[in-house]
């Protein structure tokens, strides 16, 4: 590392922690090495455990990046993301206590995000964010991405994708317009 001035390691695979045995083995190698190399990893929230956090801390992990997308369990469930918001926030507090910063990505305007579910995200951010979330890397609005469930089956989600530039200019249920999504981005940003 000294020869090449390597200052850190970034594990950019969003599911690097999906295989617990692989994570344990990697952490063990890093902990036993004399590299003292701080590292960052993108994590799937559903595969995060207390034991993994302790292993990661011993191995020199300095930051975990999580694509939570929402702090509303209703939205997370509608997205079919396999994690519990409260449990993940508890683990993020543990990460902080172990010296690991947590960074999150948030998204607003998922087709099934009602105004009440968006309010749930705002409330959760106010209540739990200061203790659990080290920083928010980005707040984006939901876009239709080729190959995604939303792109492939817009009718299933109540999406009208007939507008020009429909990947971002679509409309959906619960007054889910581009204008409303952008307003939610601003509202969430201001609350953060």
C-alpha cells in the first residue's frame, strides 16, 4: 500500500454483504493483515446483522452505504425490498457506536408512496435520523429505468408513461406527478 499510496478500499458491489460467509472471511483477512486499510462497503440493509457489523468494525470498515430509498415501511414493502426500517436504523446506530459511519440513499415518489407514507418518511427522519444516519448521499425522485418492474409493467403500478420523456415525466396514483416528486425532494432535503 505504501508503494502505491493506497489510502482506502471501496467495495462497490451493492450486495457484497449478501453472502455472510464471504463477508466474514473478508473481514477476517483484513483484520489479520497489517494493512490498516480503511474501507467502505455498499450494503444491502436486509443482510446487515449485529455480528457482521462487529466483524466489519474489527476489519477497519469506516463507512457503510445503504440504499434505503425510503424510511416508510409501507414504501419499502411496496418496493419488495427485504428489510425492516426500524431494525435497520437500530443497526445503523450500532454501526455508529462501533465507529462506522452510515451513508444512505433516499428516493421519493415511488408509485405507491401516498402523501401519508411520505409523511412517515419525514417523521422517521426527524425521530431516528439524527442518531442513525451519518449522512444522506442523495435524495432523488423515482424514475422509470429500463428493465425495472416499473418500466416493464407501468399499468400494474398505475403509471401513465405516455408523456414525452416518460422515464422521469410519468404520472401515477396519489397525485404522483413530476412536480409533486420534485417538491418531495425539496421537502425531504430541507428536513434533512
